[in-house]
C-alpha cells in the first residue's frame, strides 16, 4: 500500500530502543560540548589577561630603561682606541 511496510512489534521495539540510546548519547555529547566551549572561553579570557600583563610589563620596562638612560647616559666611545 503506497510503499509503506508494516513494522512488527519486535522491530518497532528495537528501533525505539536504538533511538533512545542515540538520544541519550546525543545529550551526553551536547553536555561535553557545552563544557568544552566554556573551558575554551575561560582559557581565551586567561590568555587575554596574560597578554595585557605582558604589554604592561613591556611598557614599564621601556619606561625604566628610558629613566636609566637619562640618569646614566652612555658615554661615547672612542673608536680609535678600540682595537
């Protein structure tokens, strides 16, 4: 009748059981994906914080180096004396 087969009760129960197992697996995978996405977002935030700290330290180091150079300027060297 229009290409539709009658599914036996045994086969129907097997299909239902398989669908239930797949649904449970899908839910577990969805939970894992959500946890991994959260972890990735947390790590991304940590990387941003660390990058900001590095930039701040580089800026401080540059300022300190400028102060040192102003306080203790490099003496010109006589290239003729160096051999």
